[in-house]
C-alpha cells in the first residue's frame, strides 16, 4: 500500500488533484458571484478609470511647449486610430477565440 501511495505522489498525482480542486473552487466562485450585472458594473468602472487616464494624458501632452501646437490636430488622431486598431481588435479576436467552443455564452 505504501508503494502505491508513493507512486501516486511521485508521479504528479498530488499536483493533478490540487489543480482539480482549485478548478472546482474557481468554478463555484465564478458561477456564484459573477453575474451580467456585476460584469456591467465593473466594466463601467474600468471604462471610467481609463477615460480619466486618457484625459490626463492628452491634457498633459497638450501643455508641453513643442507638442501643444501639433498634438491635438496632427498626432493625437493617429495615436487614437492605432490604439483602437491594435487593442480593440486584439481583445475582440482573443475573446471570440475563447468563446468559439462555448455555445451557452453565445446565447447570452
């Protein structure tokens, strides 16, 4: 019996069991506490935070002596377009890839 227990412990059985238990706990927490209302609430909070960060960035860059005449009319539109193209499409593509095999998430 001791040799069987030792074999399980040395072959990664403990690691696999631990990962399984952690997965079950995370599954319970996500199903119990993550709702559409909470996702929307946190999404709005994150959106407002990054909006404030963007306002601070553009206000700060438009006050730099050499940049203030060219930041708003010339540079900023290209920066905004580049960020939208890269990050929005990157995140959308990644999320679509993750949801590609989940029929229940597409119905929501």
